[in-house]
């Protein structure tokens, strides 16, 4: 047996394993989405696109989609801005640089459920440290306005270090000679940032946006631990709605249709960013 033949055997084994753990569940979820299946009443029949047609008229679905898009846009924007600022600062030379980098990574190292529970205590109306420091009594998790923003603040605190580390790696790749030449030519710091740093950092920024947008769009644990989707579904995201439909009301058909829609949204976002990334690399 040649090395080439043995290589094919390893690839085929990997493809079979991938099919079992990824492709088969995806196909089965698509199959379920075309059925009306309620385990409580022992109902299971083929309904075609009925679940998807009902989804278009489902106000709760559109509310969850709106919440998901809002969470994604605001959290990713804040994380990119803060992460880039932190990366620029950490890219400078100063004492105890390694220790500071390690401290910045602490929020990212904490499991999401633990972080959410910790922030839940901080948001407590009567005993939370945030209200104590502000000298106010804000109902962070009980107010329709503050609840979603409170979840966003927690997510930004948790994942900004991840963004900062990736961007800092991108900054290290940029040759310092370009900066020296620009300063010799009299370029100011803002011009250097706009004309040199941002264009050269664009591929890394797009990679960061791919990871964070996909992760934020399918957010579940952070919001679920903090609010459970409340109050009055004002923080319910698509993932939480699909979870409740599938495992609390046991509507496996409609819940699968929701899951398929989430998959299609994530796939569309991935294709969009990959095209931007490939276009930037070609340039």
C-alpha cells in the first residue's frame, strides 16, 4: 500500500465521521421541518412547507429575529471598537506587557455560563454592585429596555479579549519599516492609522467579524442564563425560541423549521464575509 492510498483511507474515514455527526443530523432536521410532529399528542404527519408558511406569520419569530439582529450588530460593533483599541494599546512597548496581556484574557477564559451568573448578581436590583456604584436602583434584568442591553454588556465584556488577541496578532504581522517610512515623510498618527494600519489589518478584521458575527447570531447561553428570554420575550433570540419550541413545547416539526432558518441565516452571513475576505485578499 502506497502513502497516497493510506492518505485516501484517512480522508474517507474523516468524511464518514463528519457525515455521521454533521450531515446526517442536518438532513434529519430538514426532514422533520416538513412534518407536524407533536410528541405529547403522538402526532406525526407530512405537511410540506406548512411550518415555513406559519413561520412567516409568526410574530414571535419576527420578534426573536429582531432581538437577534440587534444583539449581533450592537455587540459585534462594540467588541470590534474596544478590541481594536485594546490591541493598539497592547501593541506598544511598556513595562509588564506580558502580565497585562494575561489579565486582559481573563474574561474570555471564564466559561460563558459562569460569566452570565456573575453578571446576574452584579445586575441585582437590591444588592448588585452596579446599582451601588451608580447610586441608582435600575431594574437591569426586569426592564424591557435594559434587559437586552445588559446581556450585550455582558457579552462584550466576555468576548472583547478574544477580538483584541486576534487583532493584536494581525498588528504584529505589519512590518515596522512601513511605519518608520511614513513618520519620516511627516505622516501623523491618525493618517498612519487610516492609510496603513486599517488597510493592512482588513483581512484580520474580516476574520474577526466572521467569528464574532456567527457566534453572536446564534447566542443562547449568555442570554438564557441572564433572562431566560424575558421579560415578555424582549430578550428572546432565535436560538432561545427554537430551544423552547423543541424541548419545552415538544413541537419538533416547527422547532426544526426554526433551526433550519437559523442555519440558513448563518450560512448567508458566512458567504457574505467569505466573499469580502476573498475580494480583500485578491486586492
